[in-house]
């Protein structure tokens, strides 16, 4: 399917005034501040379409509140491990509270980048060659020897990033061997396992996938142009650091291929409701999937809301429709 299919998808406003929604945001991850911004954006959007919504942190008061007065559904706006490693979703399942997004198993799979990349590769979806290196092995086997083998295998430049994490935290592009040790140390500050990938030059593209009732559909792709060339934390969440083009400046045939690959990745990982697929499109027009996010950012500079707007859809009504669908599960 092409990226323009979602533009024609009707968004249902069913039951928006009858459902009570709990938006979870905050948590204790490095992405807490971004999560709170996402949560407030979702809260305001739901209220704007007439839905009763409340914002709450995922803390010790959450489970007693769910027991005492369970909502009709939960929207998870938590980023980082709290919202994406599957554990919270598993707890919500135990409580019998429906939520927007994929189940705990699929969330765990997508959260662990090496595992997700292995599934994508098995499904025939292009993803850059990689090696996952736990900090313990890195130390036990000797840092210099290990890094030499990585460069021999994958070449330069490389992308180093946490095996589990988001928002560009701990990620770095390595263009020469001398810079690799510092990049590994920076990565290990955020996770005990580093994912080292072959760097693919090209256009950074994000494709949001939503399912409003007629199956998953790709929204218009967003082209990401960071001012300093690297889409890191500051570039993502600081105004003026990045330029976005929606839809991405791709030839029609390449845009269709990007949408097809994003949908394939969403399906291969067993996701539902919504996701964001991050890709690089190389100079030959070939998309390479970098990672898939099951709890995409919803801030004023986040990519899924940009795609929703470009598709001619109302953000609040889209989230409300996903909420209504979640209550039927």
C-alpha cells in the first residue's frame, strides 16, 4: 500500500463522550521529561474531542487507583523501558485494563533492538548489519581486540547506540577507529549492551503506522534533516535543531516502497494500533529499517503527530478511535 492510503481512512468518533481514559506519562526513565510532554499533548487532544481523560504517572499509586476506579482504557505515553519493555503492559493485562498499542510480548521484542533486527532479517526486511556487545564481554575479552574485530567485520563508519533505549540517548556516529572507544563508553552509560551497526548514509525517514479499523496503514513519511547531521536527543526535542519535511522528498515509487517496508516491519514484529518505523533510504532508493518504536513521541516536535496532520487527520480523533478500539478487546 502507498503512503497516501491513510489519507482516505475515515476516523470514527464513536463513543468519545462515553469513555474514560487514563493517560500514563512520566516514569523513571531518562526520557521522563519527553514522556510528560507527550502525555499532556495526548490529554489535551482527547479532551478536545470530548473524551474524559486524566493524566497519571506510573508510580506506586497506580495499581490502587486502577483497582478502585478502573478506566475504560489506558493510553501509554511512557517512553523508555517503563513504557516500551512490555512490563507495564503485562501488569495492565493482569489488572484487566485495556490499553492502546501492542501487547507485552510484541513490546518486549521491539524494545530489544538486536532481537527485533533478527526478526526483521528473518522476514526479509533490510536492516544494517550489526553486532550486539554486552559490557561484560567487552571488558572480559579486551576492549581493543573486540573493537578491532568490529571494525574488520562492519567497516567504518559505524553507528553505536544502546540495545534498549530511545530518543537518541547514548547514540553516536563513529567515522574513525580512534572515536570508537569513547562512543562505546557513552553508550554503556545508558545500557549494559551496545548495538554497533554498519552506518548507512542516506535520508532519515520515519513512517508512522496506525490501524483505525481497516488494518494497519502507513501515514505520509517524515524526512528528518538535523542541523548538525545527527538526529540525537537535542535535535529531536529542541526547536530549531531539526527540519522536517512531510511528506518526505522521495520519488513516488520510493515512497511506496518505504510505506511497504514499514508495514512489513510493523507486521513482522506482531504490533497493533500504532508504531513508528525509523528507516534510512540510501542513494539507490533502498529503505533500511533501523528500529521500530511501539510508544512513539507525541510532543510538538514528534513525528507521529506530524504524519497524522500531513494525512489530513485530526490527532485527537485518531487517538480517540484507537482508545475505542482498545475497549473492544
